[in-house]
C-alpha cells in the first residue's frame, strides 16, 4: 500500500488496489445479457422537453396504446 490517502468522493478504502481486484476482469462480459433485458430509446430533444420523466413517457405511450384499441369510425358514414 503505497498511498494511504483517499480522494474526496472516492468510496473505496485506501487499502484496496483496483489493479489487483480487477486483474481478471473482462470488459463487457455481461453487456449482451444487459442489452437483452433493457429497452432504451433515445428521445428527440423536443419530445424529451414535452415528457421530462420516465413516468410521463410511459403514461403517454399507454394512452397511445389505449387509443389504438378504440374502434375506428368509417369515413363518410
């Protein structure tokens, strides 16, 4: 342990050496599994402004789903 100081905001204790702890780590090991269980969508800036939270987006999309289930009125009748 060369350096016993702990940087401000660093949650790791000074005695831990990440080079040692992560020596056998594989970058992206679980990336594909994560992507399979995740559905991320990038919103256009104007849409993000209209729906600033995850809940707002989900509520709007649920409304669109419900509206799509309504029977359509035939044109001209």
